[in-house]
C-alpha cells in the first residue's frame, strides 16, 4: 500500500502522453453524458487519470472506470481498467510512459508514450492472445518510422479460428496482451535495448 501511495504521489501530468492519445476531449466534465462512479475516477495528478480525461472520460474510447487505480506489488507502476480498455503506467522505460489498449470495432488498439527522456530508433512489440504474465511471444512486430518516444499497433480480432483469442458468449475475447521495448541500432544487426521490456498490459475486450 505504501508503494502504491508513493507511486501515485510521484505521478506528474505529461502533455506529450495525453497529446498522443487525445481524442476530442470533454473540457468541463470528463464524464459528460455518462454517469461514472466517482469513487473509481483517478484524481488529478494521476497520469492514468489525466490520459483518461484527455480522451473524453466516460464518453471517450475507454469508457467509465471499472476499477480503481492500483499499484503493482514489488514493481514500480500502476494500472486501471475501464469498460472498453486499460491503461498501465510503466515508469522504468520513462517516468511518464503510459501503455493503453482499447477496443475499436473488431480491432484492439495498443499505444505507448512517452519514453522521454529516452528515445529509440525502433520499437519491438510482443503481443499475445493468451493475456498471460509475462506475455508469451505469439507475435513480435518491429515498429519504425514514427515518433522516437512512442507509437501504436492495431491488431484485428480473430474471425472463426479456434484458440484463446476467439470471442466468447459475452462478446469478449479471452484476452489480448502487449508489451513494448525501445531499441537502437539495426533490427537484423547489432542493436541495444537499454531499458528493457515495459510492464505487460492485458485485458479481455
């Protein structure tokens, strides 16, 4: 509990983070038109809460929170789940780094930003439909050509195939998981990934 309190106290608003993911945001009331449980809304000063508000709050891509923001035992970081997604704070790869995932029709959108003060030539993203911890490397994708401090990856839902990613009777999949690592150098030659893998983010969507 003390670790969680210290983590939340250490969070600071990151303009670069919320700018990357910001959809048209509600200004006065983040939950305008949607009644979210106020006990679950992260306070001002929480990076996760700030990203959620910048993306429209309860009316945005994530929807209303379904949990409080929780610290991760034994690890620097925190997470919060929402009706349509999840946000994870992974500060070992950048003090303001946020990972997010949300459902968009038949796709899952995974985004990360910002790794500043660290920046990279490319990113490796490992994703899985098993949503375990740690992420099993079902797929590994190299992401290049965009920002040196963040990026995004969109994954299609499986259609009619067997396995853990298939939609169940409640309309959700058995889950997706992602993690990201920033690297310098060349993918096929020598490369250095100094800060290592982020915390994983996983959820049924």
